[in-house]
C-alpha cells in the first residue's frame, strides 16, 4: 500500500491533526488543535476521529506509527495522510507546541 505523505509546512500551526503518540509523548508537547488517540486505541476510537473536509493529517514522533495509522485508516475508508517527520519535524519547523507544563518539548 502506498502511504500518502505531506510536509509539516503544508499545515498552519492551528491545523487539526490526529496525534497517535503515547500519553507521555502527548503530555510533553503537541500541536494546539491535535486530537490524541494513541495508535493502540485507534481501532476502538474511530468515532473520535476529527472530521476534516479533506485528508486527515496524522502525526507521531517521527512518522513511523503515523504511517501505520494512515494504512489502517485507509483500509477502513478514511482518507488520511502521514505528516512526514512527525512532531520532530513540526518542532524543527518552529511550529507551535503546547503542553500541560507550559514548557512543551517533543519526546
């Protein structure tokens, strides 16, 4: 299966993203309007997916887990795209991050 990928530069800082990282990664720092559904919970939480007009951007730390999520979603008829480089690329691009501590970082 061919996984569709896009650059972090495609999205504004306030884009709605599906973040499939683990809870500790999410808590450390995430995109402001991201929806958090860890990869392992995705099958049970399909109803919690954000509804977008186009392809749903999916992120993880580096892009591996999000690629798995995109493949899973595609098999269920959900149009999604892997954000290349994940949250590491998001942070490197200087895009906005938020966290519970007020000091966001990507782990």
